[in-house]
């Protein structure tokens, strides 16, 4: 679906135009066209490809989607792929609703933004994402001096908006991790904590897959041989790289914390299992005394003195109860029962 098709001249919005009129403006000096598409059909992509003579391989990637974040050069144009992550805090899980230790988790919706950038055009293709980039267009139009530098600044503005949306996701993950950490030493919570930590680690991996490749690709836009399209916006791309670097470092720190938390919870599971084992061993020892004496007096040999004694039964019961009571007291004092 076509969202916008706008012509800009020397940093100022000139007009909204239909796609069929694009070629009438791209040849004018100081003009470039910004086309925004949302979940486009193959026919819409093909129409845009013909107007701007986009590389067919890049168009194929945009059409199929599910691409790895990247920055590719095709002659004098660029093709950039970015992942769009939208965080949504879900309700407490069933364990939490039943009085257990469930916690509010953050679900992620993964979309994609494909951007074609040339000397006189920008084509942004948004897939599987509800959150648009109206604020980016408004920001660019409020800064005509920067927009006058050309499509390179639009690319920076789009990348900056995408990267800024990663920060709330990181914050949500940190809050969720802190909530789980507060329950680490709660009795009986270890197994549920491990389950939630692994789920958090999987979602964090989605963010890592969005950030790390983009960090590598964006580095080409401000250092070394910078593409001509981005020559006037190098300093701005360096700011994007800085933000991506901070996010990447935070992701690594959270992953390390998750790994430590999982080890601590595994240790808590082992401790809980040992406590159960000790209780079983203590009760087994107590009943072993009963079994041993009952076994001896249950042999019914003819010449066993206790068999003929009038008070033998009472003495045996008293002895067994006394020994069992003594063992129970010792195990209780040691914390085994």
C-alpha cells in the first residue's frame, strides 16, 4: 500500500505526486522523491522499481522479506534492511495467576524496513509493522537545511528512528530480568525462574540479531570509503553507530546476567533436591530401626528369652519408640526433618 509519494526541492516539500509522475521530477536539479510503502504488493514494488530503476536483487529481497539487517551498495545506490521490534507487555502467566511466581513478560513483534536510496530518491518499504514513520517525515521537513543535503539525511533519520525504538525494548527486558532476580531465593521458584530466563534469553536474541549486523553495516556509512550518497551526513551516521554500540553492549551485559541467574537457579534446584533427599534419608533411618527390631523379634526361635518374658512386648515397643524418638530429635535438630 502506498503511504506517501512526495517531491522535495532544496530541502522543502514541493508536492505530493502519483507514482507515475516520478520520472518528471527526478531529472530536475535539487529535487528528490521520497516514496513510502507499507506491505506492498508485487505490482506496487515492480512499478516503483521501473520508475527508479532499482536493482532487481534488492527488490527481490524487499519483496520476500525476512532478511538479515544489512547495508549493501549497488553501483551508486544503497539498499538497507533494518528490523522493526515492537514490545508489548503481556499479562501474567498462568502460574502467576494461581498464586505462583509468574511475572509479566514482554512479547516482541518483529517487522522489517527496507530502504532504497539513490541520488534523487528514497524508497522505504515497511513490512509486518503497525508503527509508521510519520514523525520521521515531520522531523525532516522541520529541518530543511539538513534535508537539503539529500536522500542521505532521510536514510539517517529513518535509521535513527528505528534504533531509538530499540531502547524501550532494552528497558523492558531489564525490568523483567530484575523482577526475576528478586525471586531467585524464593522457595520453590527456581524451576519457574529458569523457564522465564530462557524465554527472556530467546527474545533478547531477536534483538541481538537486529542490532549486531546493523552495527556492522552502519559503520561503512561514516568511516573509510563512505558512499557518495551519505557523504554529507557522515557525522549523523556516527551517532547512529554510537547508539547501536551502546545497545549491543547492554545486550551482552544482560545475556551475561541471565547466564549467571540461570546457574544460580540451577544451584537452588540442586539445593531443593538435596533437602528432599535428606528428608527421605532421615525418615528411612527412623523406620529402619523399627524394621530391624521387628525383624529380630519376628524370627520366633524357640529359645529366645524375650518370648517367654511377661513384659517383653511392652519393653520392645518402648525401646523402638524411644530410639525412633531420639533419632527424630537428632534429625530435627540438624534440620533434616
